[in-house]
């Protein structure tokens, strides 16, 4: 997890996936993630696979990471508040590869009232 960057009501954090195995590992096209509430439960948040204010979505990359190689994705959201209750997540849960346990990382996501996050595909570099 990278630090949260902000601009004009938008927020983003760079996710990094590192192959710590001794053999090549295929990477899913997009991060499988959830936004978590303070009690650890998953918030009802829509996760879109798309370009965001911070990064262009390069689409599925069909990556295979060699030992020590990294893949990056950008998680972005808007802190827009219209009507209703504001929502804030305190962590994310990411499944690095199907069948593997979820990795939990602290990340404050001030979702405002949008209830939507956007995530780019895993890629060897971030599109802009």
C-alpha cells in the first residue's frame, strides 16, 4: 500500500504485488479487493475496473511475475458528499491470487456518499 494521494476531492493509493515465491506466478487481471469497516466487516461498496482521475486503466495485462518482480495497480475514489451518510473504510482486503488468503492492510478511505472505488488492472507500470 502506498500513501494516499489527494487532488480536487479525489483520493488514490498505489497497490504493489510482489512475487516472493521461487517460481513464476501468474497475476489476476485486476485486484480482488474489499473495503473494510472498523469492525472488520466488508462495506457495501461497488468496485469498478476502469480509468480514474489518477491513472489510466491499461486493461488486462496477463502478467506472469518472475521471482522478485512487482505488479502495480491504482485504487482510487472520490470523497464527494451529496446527501446521506458519509462512509469511511479503515482497511482493505486484497486477494493476491485466486485461492490464496486475503491480505489486509490499513487504508483510510473517505468515500463520502459515493460508495464506489475504481481500481486499475495489475500492470508492470502505471498508465497515465
